[in-house]
C-alpha cells in the first residue's frame, strides 16, 4: 500500500496511527492462529474465536486506507477527528474475544 504524504505534520501522526492499527491487526491475526491450536481440545467452539478474531482483523484491514486519508485530511484542515465508532467496535470485539476465551478455558 503506497501512501503519499499530504500533510505538514512533522511528527507524522497519521503514519504512527496507521502503524498502530496495523499492529492491532497483526495481533488479532496471531491470536486467531493460537485459537486454532484449541480446536483439538475444545472442539468447534474454538472456531468461533478464530472467526471473531479474523473478522475483526479483516474489518481493520478494510478501513486502513480510509482512516489514513481521513487523518491526513483532518490535519490539513486543522480539524482532526477520531474514528470513535471503529474504536468502540474494536473494543467490544476484544472484550468478546476475551470473555469467550475465558469461557472456553473454564468450561472445557
């Protein structure tokens, strides 16, 4: 993904934010691989965790370019905005993954 620098932020805030979203995406993808190891012990319920983690990672991946350009536009217009809906959705997905993960470990 080639990104063009279209802002005058010396601290490169949009790029740092993009990298943080990418790290989150990679963490979720890595977690889904760990959940795959649970399948022999915990059955098909582990696939729910894999699907939730991969679905959340896919949602992040689909919105990366849009979030970057929105951030650049916000800095250029001196009116940056946070993607509150996406942050809330990510937080809820992580809580669901955590709760389901604890349930799988305790229940089975």
